[in-house]
C-alpha cells in the first residue's frame, strides 16, 4: 500500500481499525483508572491506543494489516503525544504513543506502575516553507533556523539566509513562522534539536512538547501546520516528513554535526540512528535523543517514536494480544515502513526489543 493510499483511507475513514477515533477528543481522565480498562473493548476493538500524529500513517497500515492477518482489532486515536501520555498515565488506553519520551515526573505519575518505551520506527522533522519563486531546496544551518523561530531573522533575503544559498533569488518579504498550537512530540523533537544547536534557544524557549513561541502563528497537528504553509506565501514551519511529502511542500537541507548539508531521506534518518547506537543497550529504557547525531550522512532532526506500555498488565488476555502485536510489528511490520517515508529500526535495536518483550508481566485480571 502506497503512502498516498494510506492517507486517502485515513481521510475517508476506511482504515476504521486504526482510526475510528480520528481527531476526536480524548477519553476524559475520569473515565477509568485501570491500565486495562473495560472501555478498551468499545467498538469491538481488542486493544485501544492513543497519541502521536507523527506515526499515524504507519500505525494505520500496521493495525489494518494485523487485523487482516490475525483478526485482532486495534483502535488508535491520533490526539497528539501529550494526549497519549495523559491517557496511558490514567490507564484509559492499553498503550500510549509519543514522539517525546516521558519525563521521570510523568513516569512517576503513571497509575499502573512502570512504563516501557518501545521504539517502533524512525522519522524526521523537516523544515518546510512557501516562498514564491523559490522551488529548490534551501540550505539552512541550525543557528539560522533557531534565529528565524526566535524572530531575529525577519526577511527572506536576510544576508544570513542569502549567504547559505548563493544564486537563489530570495524576495525581500517578511518571514511568517508557523508552529504547532498543541502540545506535540513533533514540537519536542524540533525544540530538542534547536536546544542542541543554539545556545540562544536553549536559554530561551528550550525543549518541550509545548513551548512559549517568540513569534508566529499556530496550527493544530502536523496537518494544520502543513495546511497553513501550503496556503500562505512567506511561511516557514516544521512538520513530520510524511506531511511535507503528502502536501508536495519543499524541504530544506540542513547542515549536520559533521558540517554536511543533508536532505531528509530514509538513508539519512537511518544514519542518524546508527550514529547514536552507542547510547543504546539491552538495559536501556530507550528514552534517547538522536538529534544532531554524528556522521557525515546523518539527518540532524531525526527521532525514534515510541509506544508506551505498562510493564505490569492487569488483563492477561490483553497482555498476550499486546505482546503478540509488538512482536509482529518488530518483525513483519518493519518491512513496510520505508514505503511510508519512515526508517526501520536498526536490527540491533529490534533484537534487543524482542528480548525485552519477555519482561512484560501479565496479570490475572479479567
């Protein structure tokens, strides 16, 4: 299935197994307090999850394919990473999903005990823009991107942008920044990168799922930011790679830690993960950043995205279904990610995660 078909199915609601909730509001926190709620069977679903929009296209395909193969139905609502974290904390879903790892404080507030972070795929935030007359990929550095989003660089023909793009005719028009209006993992990854490359950003807005933006206007979800940029000349913003490709928006080449200008591709995202592999090991909880990773070919705004799973499962039947799905995702599922503009997990990581599945403890609940 091509990415365009997946987006089309999502838009029409045909991938009902994965997207029955669409953009609907999250279940109220008061609805349940158990990590394996009875409400998880709503709509005939065997498992329910909620969270990040970043991986929604691949999750939609995975849940649809898995239902066709096994009959197990998984209902996933893409409500943003912040919502996914809140729901897994309250136990109103069987799993959460986030592009931002939970903080120690967020982990401590989880009602069902320890939570595992399971990386599923690798993706990338991209810098996209709408500059009339400019069709080629602009070259940008981390400090320039940071100063644009800080409001210090205000015009498209600013000497700092022009100096990086010799021969490109840039207009003397205002830059309009577009950012997320909702708390999101996409924002976390982007601000994690800006914090790594810009002392001014690090000492100002910093990194978080939601920050106080110095300038710009907000859009809800990756789709909202992409829509604003597509419709409004002079804009610049950040979205997950899939949304830029789907909307046929140009993306910038970014200067990486090795001093090379790199486009966001499957190969360059994988290279970023390879550069960070030394941080990972069998005992890790996988809450690791790979932004601004070393390596000449590494794309600098790359990231894992995670499923959030309780180590102690209250329902043994659901626990088995969840572990079986995770095992399938880490093996068969990984084979389909490249077609949807995600990078598969390095084999070393997949093997470690398969071993980690054995530590999920199934309870004796109903």
